[in-house]
């Protein structure tokens, strides 16, 4: 387990479980389509939501939560956190947390820094606010729109037991991610992987 404080890149490499994570939403219609796919396959995922989008689409975040998915903090405005002042770091974390709590009734305890960018300051404040920092170890670069087959192939090539897979439901046109998702889920289910939420993955990392 790679960890620095509460700083996770992956879960237990001895267990056949992986986590699907989606960044930068909520973002209609793609978030809605992803939720429908997850519901169809009875899979729970983790959504790292941007505060500005939460404020715009609170009902969609509420729907994510009500369907049993985990909601994480992805800052208010998706800045490069290490470049910010202490006051700005605090503001980004707390304002996004407030928006998510307002939408779901629950304050997020997971934080994914935009671009995966952290420094000791960011980690200090994340810890201060009780946030576990969640990175990833599988990145198909779906945001770059490489094509459905490429997203699918990259996920399969990079994933192993304990992997955290980075996908995006926000930040632009995510139709390729939506199209690749059923293929990805089907492959893992057919190969006896359990698709779990980040809290479950973090819990099982301690086993």
C-alpha cells in the first residue's frame, strides 16, 4: 500500500477488487448516463465532484448519493492546489465540502486534488479537515478523447488487483467514456473482479 499519511494510490494488491472513480462532474447528460449504466450492472462507484458543478446540479449529486455511490471533494473550482495560498486552499476545500453537504446531507471525507497535484501544504490542510487523499494508478486519459476502444484497452492493460481507475464524467464531452463503461464493467465482472467504492477499497487496504 502506497500511502503518505492518508494518501492512497491503490488498494490491497492481494484482493481481486478495483474502484471506478469519476472526476469533474456532475455534468449532464453524461453523469446521468453513467448512473444508468452503474445501476444496470449493480455497480457502485466514487464521484469526485467539483463544487461549481455541484452548485449547478445539486439534484444530480443527490441522485448519486441516493443510489449508493460515494461522493468525494474535488475542490470548488479545479485549481492547481500547490500554487494557492493557505487561505485559498482552505476556501477550495471547505466551499466544495459545503456544497456537497448541502446537496447530500453528508460531508465528504475523501479528497482528490485536481491533476493529482499536491504538496505538503495541501496535504496538511486535507488532513486538518479530515480528508483522505485519493489518487489513482490507472489513467486511460479518457479526457483526451482517444476513442472508445483505446479507453477500454488502456484500462484493461493497466488494471490489476487493488487498482483505482480514473475516469471523467465532467469537463467536456464524455460520450466516449460513457460508451466504454459497459465494456469495462462487463470484462471485470466476467474475470471475477469486485468493483467497489473507495471507502471499501481503503478499508480493505488495511487487511
